[in-house]
C-alpha cells in the first residue's frame, strides 16, 4: 500500500529542509532534554512501525529519525512486500550514513521477519513486539481501518492526511478519535503547516485580530498532471489500482481530498470552523476511454464553501499541464488581508515574517518532534478530529462537484456512500466506477 507523494511546489523539499535548517522550538528542546534524562532507564524509547512504504512513507521514516533522540524503526509493511524490503534496506543505510541521525543515536535495524507484505501487513506491523509508534502512510482509503486497528491496540499514531475518502470513513475516524482520547494516546497528523514556523507565526496574528473578522478567503492547489504507471503483464485489478492509487477514488478520494486538504486545513484553522455547505463544479479534461485503465478522478475543481456567518471561501484544485500553477491560501478581513503561506499581513497592521528575523523550520520533522515530546511529557496531543474535519471539508467539495448539487456538512458526514470495496483479495476482479457526470451522478 504505497503512497508515492508528489512534492509540494510551494514548500522547500524535505531534503532541502534537512540540509539547510535546524529544527527549532520549545517542544524540540523539551523533547530532547527529556530524552537525555530518561534514556538511561530506556523507558522513553520510541519504536516505530511503518505502514506504507512509498514516497511519503519513506519520507516520514526519515523525518522521525531526525525528530528526537531514542527513535528506532523496527518494522515496516506494505501491500507490495518488495517495497517494504527495499525501503528496509534504504533506511538501514540512511540511518548509518546520516550525520544528524547518528548524533541522535537513532537506528533503523529492521530484521527480515519484521518486514511484511500483503493486505494484512498493517496488522502484523501493529502486532510487532515493542512497537509503540505507528506511522500510517498508505493510500488514504485504508486509513480508517488502519487507524482503528492501531488505536484499538493502544499505539501512538502518526497518520498522514487525508484520513478517509468518504463519509462512512470519516465517521469511523471520529469514533477512533474518541477512543484515542479515552486511552490518552498521542495522535499526530500530516498537516505539517500547523507545525511550520511561518504558518504558526502568521496564524497567531490572525487569531489576535490583525485583519479583524474574516469575511472571505480563497485557497488553491493548482498544479500539473501527475504520474501514472502502466499495467504490468498479468497484473491483477487490485494490484493495478493500488499501484495507481492516486487515480481511483476509493483509494485517494480524488486530488481535492488527497492534496488540496492541506489548503482547506489552513482555512479551517484560520476560521476556527468548518464549512456548512458547498456548491462546486469540476470535470475531467484528459480522455478516459476506460476508467479501469485510465482511472476516473477529475482534473479540476472549483468550490464555493460557505462557512458560518456567511463567510465564503473559493477553493480551487487542478492537475492539468501547461496551466498557471498556484498553491496558496489568502484571507480578507475587516481590517486587512493576509497571504497566509507568504507570511504577510497588510492593512491597519503590516507584518511579514522576514522582518521579524525568524526563519522557517522543517515542518515534516517538527510534526514528529512535537508528537514525541507530548507523549514523553504525558500530555499527548490528538490531532485526529481536526484532520478528520479538514478531510471532510474536501470530501464535501468533491461530492458537490461530482453531483452538481449543494451539499451540506451534515449530508456529507452522514452519507451512505462507502467507496472501499467490501472485500479485497490480491487476485480479485475490481471494476472501476465510471467518471462522475455532474447533474447525473446522484448523491448517496
């Protein structure tokens, strides 16, 4: 269950971050100082089990090795076992060769028996003796099931975004949030902007009233088309769709959910609320002769999200070549405007991060640092509800665009449309749904 993430065009890459910046913040100091005092007893060892060994999984594994002392990756699993085996070897070499990982004393010694493949690989990673920190980086369709299993087993979890692809999945995640809260488990989410210095400093000023009351906003994730992998001879339907998970809605939720969730999360963060309804449009401009071959997701979305108090947000997501690209969020208030990702405010108060002397951090590392520090301090953070709401915001937009109808938050949350196939087996026949047609496709 590999997650081959595209890079985020408005963010420095993970490798550039690690090469040019130092993780900063009070939580880092707390995490490292606590580690130095407690590690003699071995009680604060973070033993990581990784589920999903694609691009984002491998990135998250390197990130956690850079996040704090006392981290060891001990198990990996993926639907494709060769992906798990290949990453196991790469992580071992990375941990031995990276200067910061060596300074922290961290390891990635994964024994062959702790390297798993198949549909049940997630359960075997969770059940590996000693594992107490699960990273979930599979395609999002599997996320509700994996979250429930890890939380039921009493594991701390770092989950990539989004956390579901449909309403039933979101309901499962919200139930898992409650269980994790009762068990006092740490749950971190891959909405890394919430751990990024520039975003945090900008949002502090928004919350302090620098632009007054927010009256409208917009957010974009407009980029070029993404990868597609040709079908291999003899490859089963399930293998082909998991290999091309980004192009099948049951696996990715469409790109408005898989990718644009980042920008929508920033809007929810800024407003402190989720939308009440959505009216959207979208479509597919690239040919689709057969959705079983080409996939069936849209190439573009434009959504009007209505928030409480009549605040409207324009949301755009696009994956088409040779077009203007834009990944950003902006707010309009009664006292000024804010380019959130640009870390600038204009109006009665003019402010820019670059004028403060502060520098951006490495958010992909910081999100693990913050989670680990909170666990060790006995005050574990739980970000599952907020990322579930941001995921449902994106699902709401997709539902409106697919049907051409206004969809309310309650309708999306209580939808009966369950995209995950009832039963999966490696050699199964799995037919893809047709490309949605607004005005014809029905809301379920």
